[in-house]
C-alpha cells in the first residue's frame, strides 16, 4: 500500500500541481465576479422600482431552484446553441462557443452572486438608519450615502460569510470536471482509470483540497478579527 501511495503521488502529483493553478484562477476570478454581481443585485433588490425588484427576485429563485451543475451544463451547451440559433434567424452563420473555464467563471459569478446578494442585502438592511440620516444631513445624495456610509460597513459585517462561500467555491470547482475543465477531479479521475490506484488517487485529491481550503478558512478568520478592531 505504501508503495502504491508513493507511485500515485510521484505520478499524479505534478499533474495536480498544474491543476491547482487552474482551480485557484477560476476561484479568484469567479469569486471576484460573484462579489460584483452580488453587490449589484443587492442594490437592485433595494431599489424603489418594483419591476426591477421582481425581475431580480425571479432570477434568484431560478438560481436557488436549480443545481449548480445543471447551470454549468446550461451555460456550456445550451447558451451557445441559443445564440447560434438567434444569429441564424438574423441571417448570420455563426459557430459561437464558450470555453469550459469561462463557463465555470460565469456559472460561479451568477450562482454565488445570487446567494451572496441576499447576505449583502440583509447586511445593508441591518445598518442603523441613523447612518443614512447623518449622511443626508451632511449634504450627501442618496447614492453617495449608500456607497460611503451604508455599503462599506455592510461589506465588513459580511466578511465571515464571504469566507465560507470562498471555501465552498474552491471545493465546487470539482464540478467543472463534468464540462471537461482540466481541474483536480478530472485529472485524478483520468489517472485512477488508467492505473486502477483508486484509493490512493482520491485520497491524495482529498488532501489537496484540504491544503487549499484550510488556509482560506484561517485567512478569513484573520481578516474578520482585524476588521473587528477597525
């Protein structure tokens, strides 16, 4: 067994090392885009325009009601087909396609953005109304009050939850194996099918995810403690 683990580590290790770069890139870009989407959706949900509120609420319900993996499949397979069909109706012959990693980033941005938008919205609503009144009394406009007095403390209060979502996202990158992204799970699955070292391969994969996730959890706690001192 020990020899098998050494063989698996020596062979699979370099491949997983390359896969880590892809996972980290998709995680960071996807999470950043998700934060932007979350902030925009949260602000939109607090708008006085009822149509916008209903549209965004409907979008959130769609995202909540469908699995993330299905959303990846939809973006990867269905969206390009719909775009090509639409262009064909307009008289254009196109072969539009999305790269698998791009689909992953878009999927994470939409899915996690919708979930985190509710966190931000709740945090904004939890801010003392005196903050808004003080800002207006100083001559700031509603938008200036929102971006200078309301959103910054709301985001600081949301950091612990964001840390949890970041750890969840880096683990959910394993779903991208289903749309052929060369991340950690797909590389491990390929290795295991070729060598039959299933136990060893997936044990190493689990350890790699732990090595990636635990530092992120610790980092989010450090950031949380520092923000409490501010």
